C-alpha cells in the first residue's frame, strides 16, 4: 500500500508537467491592415469587419476571421484573409500573424498587405 502511494506521489507531478496548456483566443470583429501600393509609393490603413469585403486600388480584401491571443500571453493577432486582384484573381488565402508578418504575408509585385491588429 505504501509503495502505491509513493509511486502516485512521484508519477502524478510528471503528468501535470507534461501536459500543455490549451491556447485560448479572443474572437474580434474587425481587423486593421496596412496596405502598401509599391508602384504608387503609398500606404494606407484599412479597417475590415469580419465577413466584409473592401476594395483598395486593384485589390479586393475579404476578412473571414480575426483573433487575439490569450491576454496572459504575449499580445498577438491572427487574421484569415482572401485577397483578389482584377487581373490575377485570388493571390492570397490564409492566416496572417501580426507578430511574425514574414511567415505568411501577401507579397505581390504591386501590393504588400499585413495585419496590424484586431479590434
């Protein structure tokens, strides 16, 4: 009996240490993106609501989802976008990460788009 208690005393903490915390996200309604037209040499901030489609020059940007990381972690934002041009069709579909913009950015020959924050 004492061996079982002793084993439990040493094994239980191992299970607690090996479990990973679940990631929590806060759903947001709006994304703020920075759009750069490299040919014209100008940038603009645009607010896009979830489910909304906006036009900017030759771009059509649709926001499908916007999330903020757990407030107890380092602040980060994630947005799922679909971006089209009139000439090429869809040029981007995926998640953008504010803290790591180089991970999955839109880098077109004319436009760059990156996520600033979710509100």
